[in-house]
C-alpha cells in the first residue's frame, strides 16, 4: 500500500521525521519497503511510503490504521477525522435493503445523497488519492476512494435513479446470469458468487467491481452509498475466478472492519456534500444479516503466560498499558487473568498468544533478551512396543527378507480378488469420503493384497525372486464412530531364495512353505513367551493343500501358505507365490521378559534319534508337545529331521524322525539315563498318540 507521509502526519500528534516514522513502523511489523517523492497539483509534494502489510492485518491497509499503529509505537496522540451523526428522523427510508445470503454478507449499510453535481475534484482531494496511487475520476468516485484509503472501508456509489424499484438485494448470482462491469467487460456469473442486485438484475459483483448500468455518470444527481462487510473467502474466490483484482477486493479479501460500515458511509456522505453539493437523506439503512459476525471478540490473557512465552518479565501494568495503546479495552479489575475486548477492526486477535504478540510489538522486539533456552538433557530411546517391533524387524531381515512399505489405501475390489467370504471380518472397511483415485478409496484391513501387488509388479518387470516383509497398521471400523488400528506382519515370497547354481537343485533353492514357516518361527519366536503352533487350515486366499494357521497360547495370529492359483491370476502374481498375514499387536505390546545370564554348559550333550510311525493326520507339533511333556527337564532340544511315507509304512501312516538332545548342568549323563528317558518318550507316544517305533 502507498501511504503519503503528509496525510499520515495529519492524523498523528507527533513531530518526527519521515525516516524515524518509517523505522518505527517497520520495527513494529508494518514494513516500509521504500520511500518515494510524489509531486502533485499546485506545488504539492510529499514522501510516500511503499508499505508491506501481512495478509492478516487488513486494518493496516488504511491511513487511520497506519496512524493507529504509529501512535501506539511512538507513542503519541491520534487525531481521527470527526464525523457528524445525522439528526434523528422518523421518516422512512426511500429505499430498502434485503440480505438474502447473510453467510456471505453479514452487514450492508446504505445511505442516500440527493442533488449532487458531478464534476472534477478539488486539488486537495486529487493530491491525496493520487499520492496513494489511485487515479482521479470525478468528485463522487474520488470521495469513495478517499474514504477507502482513509478508513480502509471500500465503498461503492450507485446512480440511485438506475436502481429498479429502489430495492437493494444482496444475493448469490442466478444460474446463467451475466453482468457488464464498469470496465465494459461482460462476465458470466456462478451461483456461488455474491452480487448486489435491484428488483430485476444484478448491479455489481459484491466486493469486487460495480456494473455499468448503475455507474456514476455526468448526468447522475442522486447517489446511493454502499458500505458493507463481505465474507473474505467469498470475495477472494470470486476475484480469482474472474481474474479481477481491485483496491476494494484487495481489502475485502483481508477482512474489512464490520463495525465501521456506518461510520464510513457517513464520512463519504459529508464529503460528497462538501465537494458536490446536495443533501444527505436520512435515515441510514443498516441491514444486519448475522449479528454475531460483527460483535467484538473477548480474549483472556494471563500475565504469567506472557512472561513464559516471551522469555522475559513484563509487569502487569505495562501489559495493560501496551494493549490500551492499541485501543483494546482491558478489564484490569481483578488480580489474575486480564479480560480484553478486541474491537472489530482487529479480527486477527483471537487467542491469548495473539495478545502476547501485541504486547511485545509495543514493548519492542529488541527488548527480548538473547538467552538460549534451558533444555534438560534426557536419555533418548524407543518406547517398549517400538523396541519390540524393531527386534522383530531385525529378526526378519536376518532371515533374508527385505523390509517393504506399501500404501495404506487399497482398492475395495481387492477383497473380491482375494476371494474372501462375504462374512469375513476383513470386508468391513473404512471408506474414504474424498479418495485420491477411484481405485484407492478404502483403508486396508489386511496386508495380503498390497503384498500381492508387490509380487505382481516385480514379476511383470522380470524380477526373478522377491522375499520381503512389511510391519504396518491395518484399519477396521468399530461401532458407529470409533476406529481400530492394529499392527500386522505380512510376508511375500516367490522364486529362488538363493539364486541358481550347478550344485543346487531347484528344490533346494525355490521358495516353499517351509522357508516361509521358518522365517515366521524364527522371527516371532524372539517375541513369544511360548512355542508357536502351526496347524493345517483352509482359509482364503490360500491354496487348501498348502495353508497353516499360526497360534500362540491358544490365540490365532493369522495364516501363511501358498496363494491359491485363481487368486494369483486375479492379481497377475506369479504361480508359487507365498504369503503370511499375522496380527502381532499383542506380541509387541507384551513387555519382553528380562534376560538372565546363563553360563555355557560344562558337560557334553547326549544325542538320540527316534523314528515313530503314527497316523498321517497327527501333526508334528503335537508329537513334539508329547515328547517335551514326557522327557522332563533334561531335554534341551527336539528337532524333526525326516518325514517318510511309502514302502514299509502302512497306508494312512507316516514316519517322523526326530533328534533329541539331553544334557545335565551338573554332570555328564550316562547312556542308561538317556535310554531311560527315550523309553518314557516312546511309551508316551504310544499311549497318547498310538505311535510305534519304526523297525
């Protein structure tokens, strides 16, 4: 904004140089970027500040606003223009105002001036507005621009005789409505744009530009002054869409004082009579659409909070004095919190910190001491559950898997591709109201489909093998409004785990169920306090012939296995893709048991192998469980190393060969002791599972 220094000094009761005043304003937050010299009519000349005002300080886009700031910062007295009130009258107004859309226009003030004579403006008026960068047009239009510059309130002057029905209607534009503006361009309006209309048609675009039909001309005699408050966002959208920027829209976009509408209308009316003759026709028509929008705000301020934020003590009386210098009303009747009534010309002051900033602006930013804040030293580290997650991540990487991260948003159609049953809990999704894309519109409830897409994408690019995992959140609705986020572990693998080699047959390198199971067992085993249990299962989207359910302490964690061929085809993933999807929330939330030191064993172990023939349907996990229960505390390890079916084994039976390791901490076990334990194990296998030693 261009601010003539001579005009500014008329409003200040101070004797300062332009250089000093510029420095004071700049240090107070109203930056004077440069100063130029304006030379006008009749030898008039004045320095002019080029000021930069932040978007939240619409009040400083006027001479009175700048003077108010300067008076508080210097400090000095303030000489505001005197504006006479109109005499009381009971006569009805000669026009009406109807605010149809109060959400976009909380207040609209109209005032009639009758019998004016249009002509050139006097030199003093031309000099002031042209020094501020606005071209002189005629005495009436110049007055509206003068008041805009002086008070910051944009005004519009209508030719009253061109207003059909003497009605002013503030409404949104009608579908397909057009308006020819004063710049002679015709604009097609949208229904979300606010217009000022008469009984028949639009006369102006609210807050942006007037229309040609009601423009002030040389034949105009009667003037209707518009002084209104329009919603800033509405004016900003309209001006941007039309590609029009005016002095009025620039101010409305940054919020104009809703409490100053009547004052600005009166100021303009008196000046019009002064420079153009005529008379003011009372009363002022003040239409208020939303009273709450024009009420002063009440904000509280705690002096102790100000000291904490600023890092320096400011006495209570200085806080009160600084705020009052800005024309804020401060209730200092108590001893605690200050109650501050913020005038309507400062809409940027809404919270306690806003007031604290005002205090330090007046106090001076240079008064804040240069002291580094004292920050206590604390020991950093992960939270316990994050530490458990990282422990799991390290174990998975140690198993040869890559750490992956996929999108949390999925295509709902993926649930059909996974062939999930209609009653599957994973079909209950949180759907996004404004998705980024049509096929990415729901939060994931499982990690299977994102990992299948990873496999498909890599396979389509001829990547021969993928082996990776993701630890991430899955999301499910719970009740009407609540949501649940739980951590899950997903694993995807296909292709050769180790690459090819002349001495490695494919069966030794290709990813299979047992490599996947080993990775899960090794990783989760570091977190689990009990052995994991793997059982044959049938679940989507896995191949029924190669699927296992994973449980811990009787609670099911999830499933792993080979992807069903139809599901792999639906995702265009390679055949022989293996997946795991496990709920690990309870595992990572369980505190890790304290680790205790155990010395290395001093005595050797005794090894025994047992081959037992059982029904084919008995899982190896159950066999291991019986062995551990019957062997006692001397059993250190049990490992399945062979499964055989065929010649010498009855149909429906199979042979399981297990390696047993025994050790005592205080002595070397004898063969007799080891054989006795094996005998107990064989007896238990026979009595509990019907197993017999393989001959």
